[in-house]
């Protein structure tokens, strides 16, 4: 999966998103036993870093990814990872929070929380990359949370929960994950809900930060124009804390059997989602084939399913992708704000997918689609943010060398080698194996309008 900015969390389910198919995965030193991407290294304390100079870019993407369950360790507490990240960036040290420092230096601060990882990133102007990298490392690699920062985070998370609770894409995506997993971080929303949020205190966020924000669970990624790779690498090494044991990722067990369609609640518009379990990232051949199918079927303005939905109802909002995960990948599609019923939409998706399930694509069609897939993949890994996101995402999945960003001008990286080896038969095998079974289904209904809410509405706005 290529990670475009704003996806997963997309997914910052931002999905996104990594425990797995009924077995626990250790978060201790997740990359130490893995093949690293070119330019990545693991420091003695277990912290992984990747620094890459992008000479044509006037900006730098500075990111810290923390491999950790979004609903916490032990008793499931949906929202704790998001609350902790918001608390870390809001806590003031010497009168300034990380959010203040980034704003004062002309940068942008972003937080994306996925079921099994948290990303805290800064998009920095080139001339401010060094001080902003220093601030990011100081605040995230050595997290501190005080009462004022926690209160600020709690208010922000309450606002995010209110928005997410009426967003059809969020509800549908969470509904698919809820259907495919019976417990663990992939079963729970990364936002949590008001009741759990109300019961969380400062000590809960501090305890989560202590357990999760440890070197063995983290990668620091820096990509951008004008970066001094050696100097920044030394800066990261100097900022790194001492070695700390990582924690075991809670299990997200795969659901067995076929669940009935899930009513995921009410949203601003109605919608429906279909989803399938896919291969683990360790099966790079099948994972790459699923990425090819995702591009061929769901890419906006290009994909076979995307075009079929748009041609019938241009107002419908279609989203879809394959999410590469450590133990069980997820392929899903959502359609919101359409004129069709849920049953009719599912039938339209099924009809559009049917050709890839009947047999291998004709050679000419496959060759054209493979060339388009490579172009699209390269197009989605151009900016410092896109490159850094890919390094961070695949580190979190335990496959850092498989990141599409980890390549050179000859496209010799692991990902593109797998793409070059694809054949119509391999793609058909992936389609038949993973999309040839009955999908899980989630639906949302339009939020009822009552006299009380009508009086609160303004044109184009929300209550």
C-alpha cells in the first residue's frame, strides 16, 4: 500500500494501522531482525533511523513512528494512543509546546493514529529543518505530559470524536475492521468514545507513553531538500535515549465465519462498505499483487470499480484500497452519499470486480495496467511527506526494505522487483484467493433530522 498524506488516518484510521491473525507480535526491536531499507540503521538502544536527502524539495518531512496498540496495553481503552500523542505535543517545556515551536518556525504539525502505530510528523521549511528536528526529537523521543497538556489534548480529542462520529468514511472503515477482527487494536476505533474519554486521567496517558514511546518501538525518518544526512544522523543518535525493553503487541484475532452486515451507526450521509482479509506483508508476492488490484480496481478516476460507481452516480463518494499489514492485510471499498441502496451498491461492486475473478487478465490489458501501476506508485512517492510516510509505515509492519520509497533511479528496490515479477496468473491467484470469498459488509444511515437539530443547522454547516 502506498500511503498518501491524509489516508489511513487514515486510515489514520490512520488504518491503519498491525497485530494480527490470531497471534501476538513482539514490539521489541521490530526492525532489528528485519532487512532494512537502504539508508536505514538501528542505533545501539534499538531506535531505527532513516535520513534521505531530496535535493529538489524546499521542505523536509520529519517523522517519528511509534509501533504501539491504539487501544493500549491490557484492558482495551480505545483512544488512549491518540490522547497520548495530543498530550505530548501540547505539553509546554520552558513555556513552549511542540505545537508552539513548529508554528513559530513556519512548519506544520500532524498526528496520525493507526490501530498499531502512531505517527507524529513535522513538515518543515528547509531553513528550519534543524531546529524543528531537534524539537521533535526532544519532545517525542523523550515524552513528557503535564496536566495542562493533558487537558488541552482531552478537549481536542473530544472535538475529533464529534467529527469522526458523523463521517461516513471513518464509520464504514472502522465497521469493516470491527467485522474482520474480534478483539485487539484492529477491532476498536482509534478515536474511542466520549464515555471512555471522560474516565481517562493524566496517569493513563503518562503510563501509555512510558510503555509505548521506547526506542525499540520507534523509527525517526527525515526526508527533504538540503538535509545534511551525516549531521542529522548524528543529531538523532545524540537525542536517542537508553535502551528500553519493548512491549508485546496485543493480539487482534481474525473473525471466523461470516458475520451479518454491521450497522455502523448514523453519519452525515448514508453509505456502505465491503471488505476482505488479505495476505500478510511477509508474503510480498501476494501483497504486491493486491496493491496492483487495488490500483486497477479502486484508484480514483482510473480504477474499474471507481469508474463504474462514478458513471452510474457522479455524486457518490467512492474510496478503496489494499492496506498492507504485518499479519493480515485488508482490502476494502466504501461508497457514501450515493443514490443507490446498499444492496444495489454491493451488486455494482460485485459486477465490476467479476472480470478479475473469471480468469487472468488478457496480456495486453495486463501490460497496460502494470505500466500504469508503476507510474501511479512512483507518482505517489514524490514529496518528502510521501517518501517519509512509506518508510515509517513499512517499518511499523516489520518490512522496512519492502517500502516502495526504498528504491533508486533504476527501481531496484524490493517492492519494484516484486512488481516487475507480476504476471496475469499471479494477479488472478491473488484475486481468486482473497477477493473470491464473500466480503464482510458495514453500512451507515443518514443521520435523522429532528426539529431540534434543524433549528441548529446553518447552510453548509454542522450543528
